[in-house]
C-alpha cells in the first residue's frame, strides 16, 4: 500500500518515462504525472526543482529520486517499497 505522494515529470515519447511509469503501475502506485511537452514554463519548473534537464524526474513525497535508473536502483536495493509506504 502506497501512502506516499509520487510526482513524475515526463514527456510523451520518452522510453525512460514509460518504463518508470510501468514500474509504478505494476506496483499499483498512484502518481501525479506532469507532462512537460510543449510547456516551457513547466520544464523550467522541473529543472529548477531537480537541477536536471532530463526526464523523467521523480519525487516521492519531498525526496527527489532522480530518473528512471535511480528508481530501478532503489527497487533492486529493496528500498523503494519503504519509501512508498512512509509518509
């Protein structure tokens, strides 16, 4: 059960975004997806918050996970589920 607020900045055709969302979907995690396609102000907001220009950019509550690789790394290390249930 996921108590955490999950936010993911994405673009429509990004394979890493699709992969990250697929993992979250498989874990039945509700998340807020913020598309940045053709949204320069939203892209700037993402860059300001994350310090990165690439997508996806993922937050669990206030913790900046990073991108798809970091999300999968947390899963491999057995730490993702703990982040998802802690408030």
